[in-house]
C-alpha cells in the first residue's frame, strides 16, 4: 500500500519516467517527426489491447503492465536503434541498471513488482512476455514502414528484424507478413529491390 510517506518516491519515479516523452527513437512518424519511446510504448499497449482479445489464455492486465515497463530503463540513457543493438553488448545490462535506478524511489513492494515485470519481459519468461516481445518487434516494424524516414533508412533490415519473436505468435506472424509486404513496397519504391 502506498503510504503518505512513500508518495514522494512515487512522484520522483513518475517524473523520472516522464523522460521517456523526450527520449527519441531512430525512426520518424508518418508526419516526419522523430518518435519518442513513450509513443512507442503507448502504441505497443494499444496493439496488445486489440490483439489480446484473440488470446484468452493470457492475463491481459499483466500484458499491459509488461508493455508499460518494457522500455522504462531507456529513460536514463536513451534508446539504441534496433539496427545498432548487436554492436552494443552491454545494452541489456545497462538498461537493467537504469531501470533499477529509476524504480529505486518507489516503495519496496512496488519496486519489487516492477522489477519482476521487467525481468520477466527481458527473459521472455512467460506467455505474456512472449506476446509482448512479439508485439514490441511488430510495432517497431510498423513504425519503420509507415514513417517518413530519410533516404538512407535501411528498410531491408526490417525483413529479418525480430522474426524469432514475431513467429512465435501466429496472429502476430500473420500481421508481420502484411508489414513485410509494405516493407518490400517501400524498398521497391526506393529502387533497392
């Protein structure tokens, strides 16, 4: 239970998490503006809400919670673009440290709950985490495909990105096939294929 004494820590946490509104990702929106991590997390939650109805075996409150916490660690040191993640072997450990720093002001039970959710997502340790991981990759692909990105944007990267995660969930894999076709169209219009 949040006590009056712990409200200061809650406010500190919420203000720090607000940095995700200004933490930018690499792709542009359809209008040409660079997307924030908060916007990505919002649309991830929306995808989960819409597709979650097809998965009665999942705890949808847990799914939404995973959506909200999955990128919180990026509030401190930013987002690493998907295309650059292989070149940053410390990324996961750094984001976990940043996540722990971010939740430190929270009451102990709340901090433990959020940390458990974060770890569940990172370890893909439940059906809900597998679902959210698949949707996280899909949302990134959708964003890249619809975005007003620069002429050097690597759309070909999208055709393999996150496939292991998206292929684990049949409905997500079906949507992925549609997004892949849009990616191929973007490539053809650029003359890459």
